[in-house]
């Protein structure tokens, strides 16, 4: 798939307060975005066993599927909000996430909203596993690959009787593309137009304040 992105030579990953399963994968409860975090976006409503979004405006596919055969529903254009197509109050009991073949990532954020029971989260490329108890409301989890590792897939399964109503606000950073030698070349994500506008407004405000101080 073609994508609108630029490669760069290096990328730094910030460190978090850690709840590690191993030295290479760090699991942190909460919403802890990196500087280059980007939303997974959908162009329209979509339903199916597998649904595909996009990493920001790059054209790089982000693929979601159920591990337990549930039909998924992404309700509208914009940031991903995935539910069970069987009904408004029917739980999801699993989720699988990956980028299109040939791409990896260093950081992933998800929110298993309005859940109950224990979620088991597995980073497939390294085999690291993390369990956390879900509650009604927000259940954010941030996952970071450290020490040169690259993630290629995340799976979520629930214990017996557990589930969550919405898989919301998935985001990634440190997106990279694998080459022939299996090295993953970092990709610089071009900021979304809305973010560029906000940065521009902030810079104009800063210039105006400096001018006032000089007068």
C-alpha cells in the first residue's frame, strides 16, 4: 500500500513509569502518549470480521479483527471506536491489532472502555503478557517496546464472563518499515492538518506576546 510518509534516520522513545513484564516490553496503565503519537482513523462506517483503518493520514493500514469470531462494527468516520455488531450492549471478548504486513511500531495505546473481568494483553512478536482488571469507564493501557524491539501485533482476550463494550482510541507511535535485512526503518508521520493549524495558532500567539513585551 502506498503511503504519504518520510523516512528518517533515528527516533527517540521516551521512558515511562514502568510496570514491565520483561526488560523489552513496558506496560503502563493509563494514557501516556509519545510526542509522535498518531490516531488510527477510519474513512467511513465499516462492519466485518476484519476491519481496516489508517495510521493518521499516512495510508498505512491498521487491521482489527476478533479472535473469538465476533463481527466488528466501526460506527463512523474519524477516530476508531470499535464495538460488537451484535448489539449496543453486547460485549467484545477479544481483539487483535496489527499494521499491514511490512510495518511495525514501538508504542501502542488502547482503551477497553466499559469493561468487566480481567484482560490478557499479549505482544505477539515478543510473547510478553500483561493482565489487568477492567472497570466501568476508561481502561487505558500504554505499551512500549524498549531496547531495540519492535512490535508487530497486539492481542487482547478476556477471562470467562469478562468483556468490554468498546475498543476505543487506539494510537501508535514509532511506526517503522521492515527492510530486506529485517531492520525496521523509522517513519516520520506528517502531522494531521488540524494539528498543524493548532501549532500555527500557538506560534502566532507566542509572537504576539513577545511583541507586546517589547513595546
